[in-house]
C-alpha cells in the first residue's frame, strides 16, 4: 500500500512539473479529446456501453489491448486503424512530456536543495 501511495505522489509531482510546459497542457487536451471522440464513436457505431467504449479507447491508445473487445463493423475497424495511428502518437507524446516534467521537477528540487545548503554554508562561514 505504501508503494502505491508513493507512486501516486510521484505521478502527481510529475503532473505538477509537466503542467508548466505549454506543450503538456495542449497534448493533454488532445488526448482527452481523442478519448472522448473514441468513446462516443464506439458507443454509437459498435453499440457498446459507455464504459466498454471508454475502456476500449483507453487500452487502444495506451497500446495495452487485451483483445476482449474488438470492432465488428467495417466502419468501426477502419476508424480504429486511424484512431490507433493518431492516439498512440499522442499518448507517447504525453508520456514523454510527463517524464520530462518529472525529471525537471527532480532537477528543480535538487537545485533548490543545493542552493539552500550553499546558503547555509555561506552563513556559517560569515558567522566565523
């Protein structure tokens, strides 16, 4: 349980760090729109429930794909091909920017700690 909490905290720190990047916010919006459009499409064309349509949309662009759902109509299959090409690229970009935000956040934290320790050592040398 501790590991889960630490992982979630690290994810939140990565999102906070990535949020400062304008590209991250734009790609996050595009991923949300892609998931929404896929969910609406699969619900409407394939007749899946909202949950199944969202589940398929998310697992498809995340390249997980369990194979438990698959489009049955020709239109659904053609849309899925286009959806994969666009969605996977967006998802990879989002993951890259999220990683960059995490790394930058760690660097900023290390830099701040380094600055604080340098300031402390300067104060000590001034006192002497």
